[in-house]
C-alpha cells in the first residue's frame, strides 16, 4: 500500500492505493500547519504504507520555484519523521487541473451551499493526490521503476 500527499499552502490532499498498488483512492484533506506531519505519519501507520509519494510541482522550465522548494522541504521533514518508510518526490504538474476537470464533470461536485467552496477545495485536494498516486502507480507498472526522486532524510532532522 502506498500513500500520496499533495501539499498545498492551506491543505494537504491525501490518497492511498489498494494493497496491490493498482488503484488510488482519496483518503482525506489535512489542514496545513501544526500537526500536519504527525497526522500523515499516523495515516502511514494505520494503513501500513510501504512508501509515501509527495507531489512535486516542477515548473515547465525545469527550474525549482517557490512551490517546488516548499514541497521539497515538506518531503524532507516527512522523510525524517517516517524513516525507514521511503518518501519519494514525484512530478505533479497539472494534477490539480486534471482533478478539477474530472470533478467538474460529475454532477455531485456542482452542489452549492454555504460550505460549497471550502468543501469543494477539500475534495479537489484529495482528488489531486489521487491523480498523483494513480499516475505514479501507472508509470511504475509501465516502466518497472518507481517514478520520481527518493528523499534522503538527514540524520539530525528528527
């Protein structure tokens, strides 16, 4: 089983695979900030994840911008907390756009209401993590190699 996290500025979308690593499903949206890493660590334990995939928003030019640096810092902190469970940075370009498009095509997503915007963003975050994880699973199946870059936690970061 694998877990994927899509860290944003306000929320972190979380998805998990089935035990065979074939299908990704949404899990929850974790508020960004105090306790977020601990919540993800608890999900890793509860689901007995053997790897965590973190979305890495690489720019189209290949340069590491502010969002990519933030994702890398998040992945480093998570790797230190989860050791020995591997953490991998995987390119997530366009996952949120893909997730929004998929959700907008579904009738239940268009519900209105006082909490509509907040609830919609929470669902989008989970869907983006699901798209990220499914893409990583599919890529590994087609190439025989896990995608992305392994994050090496530094000894003093725990």
